[in-house]
C-alpha cells in the first residue's frame, strides 16, 4: 500500500469516528492492521 493509501486510511478513520459509525470504524481499523501487517486487536 502506498503512502497515498495510508493517508486515505487515516482520513477514512477520522471520518468514521466523527460519524459514530462503528462498522465503518471497524472496517478502516481492519484495513490499517492489514497495511501494518499486524493482527487485529481483539475486544476485551
């Protein structure tokens, strides 16, 4: 994923948080974890 895509993830995450759409937040978080190559954190 390019730097442009990483910027899009950050922008998408910010917009998702502002919209209070938790499904959208989860989707963006999943994309970020995929980009970073880390396992998605599990909810407590």
